[in-house]
C-alpha cells in the first residue's frame, strides 16, 4: 500500500488513522516517532516493515498518563516511580517487567518493556484520547539519522503512512534516556535528553551500562545499541578542536560553538554560544543537511562530555563509526 502522505496538525485525524490500525508520524520533544497501536501485532509488523527494522530491536510504548502503566507491567518499583515523578512527561524511558498484555513483538522477546510519557502537547493529548499505548520508534529508516521535524519524516517515510502530525521542531532533538530497572541497580542503557548526572540526583546509585563507557569500542550486540546508528551518508571524522585543517570542495567542518572562530568557509556550528541543549536540538538536522548538500566528508569536534553533551558525543561516535 502506498499512501499520499499528508502533514497536518489535527489530533482527531491522527486518532482516526491510528484507530484504523494505520501508522502516524508523531512529534515528541525528543524526535519524531513512527506510531501505531502497540498492542496489535499486525500494526507492529507494519512499523518494523516501514522502517526496515530487524525484529530483534524492540520498541518503546508511549502512554498519556501514569495510570496506564499498571496494565502493562507486573511491577513498578519505588525507584522507578521516583524517577518518573521528576521526569515524566519528558525524555525518560524506563524498562520494567512486562505484563501479558504487551506483545512479545514489542519487546523482541524480552521480559522487559520500555515505557515513556512524552512531553509534546499534541502527542500527549493524542495519547490521552487513545485506549491503547503507541509503539513508536524514531521515524527514520533503520540506522539513519532520527527526524526532528515533520518534513524529515516525509522525506524518509513518505508513502509508507497516511498522516504525519506536525508539531514543529523537536525541542530536545536527541532521543530519550533509557533507564533499566531489570536489576536492583538502575542502569542507563541509552544516553539521551536527560543527563546521567540528573538521573543520579534522584537515584545516586544509577550507573551507565557498560556499552556507554568511554573506553568501550567494540561492536555492540545489545538491542538498539548497535554501533552504527544515527548515521548520515557523508563520512564523519573526529578532529581535535585545535587542529588546523584545510577543507576540500566537498568537505565541511562541524564545530561546537560559534565563539570558536574558524577560517574555513564550509564551517557549521552546533550552537551560537556553546550551549549543549541547543547543540542537541540542532545536531540531527545538521547531519541531514550535510547529506542534502552532498558533502562527502564532515570533520567534527567532540562537545564537552557532560549532561546532554554525553548523548551528543554518543550519537557522533555512532554516526562516525560507519567508516
Ligand atoms: O526519544 C525516544 O525515545 C524516541 C521517541 C519517538 O519517543 N523513540 C526512540 O525509539 O528513540 P527507537 O525505537 O528509535 O529507540 C528505542 C531504543 C532502541 O535502541 C531499543 O533497542 C531500545 O530503545 N529498547 C526498546 N525496548 C527495549 C527493551 N524492552 N529492552 C531493551 N531495549 C529496548
Ligand atoms: Mg531510533
């Protein structure tokens, strides 16, 4: 089935398509999602197919309010409650033991399900009008850069879904932070919109899962932590900030702050004044722009490795590990 994909801002239209078991692009504060009824295996199959995503990579279930969680999990530990009280709605995903209601296809056979209440007002309202959770991976083809505006979704998945709910540019710009409660010590499985330091203000014992240790270089086997991920077509090469390099015609340079002046002409900046939140917000659209303008090689510098900067560096590392 090929759709003539529409972009609009009607929550009721998004709901109609979802109730008819079709897929809808939805805005969240992190990135746009490719959403469908998370309890319906036929719909779930459509999501995997549209993204060309392997079935071993599980999906996050999005809900509109905390009461919905009880039907989806068998346990909601106190520590998890504390974290959600501070960060929901927001860029936090938690992993809890799944109930029978959650199809195996959502969790790729794992006994744990990933859950999140997103903060975007349109999607939050949509979720509150649905009587099922939305499974929603980022709305990009598998391993490509996540979308941060409706047009990105149309560019990548146009024809594969009837409707994209347009909520403007994502304000966070980088995916949610995933915290697992599968073990007594909470583990951060994916760095994201909430820094590990912020998680630790609520749960001081929370720690980074091994794959995010800075020394870790090997290919990841854990679901969704594939090393090559979020990758644009252009080649990304890290440089030391103070390197002097001369760019070829098809090369660009991506710097952190505009305050670090560079003489090279094809230079782009993640942030005007070295603000990490702004850098995160702009990262994915800049990576997409490099592909649109057909740059072959983009040199980049790492950003300060703190707060959301750790998530930015994580994405840059994955995006550059293709080459
Ligand atoms: O910010 C976000 O989280 C966005 C928006 C749309 O909510 N969603 C998103 O979904 O990034 P996705 O599918 O692109 O990434 C979800 C990650 C994957 O790496 C997946 O492997 C992991 O979450 N994940 C989901 N369920 C899991 C589970 N049961 N166990 C372990 N990892 C899981
Ligand atoms: Mg993704």
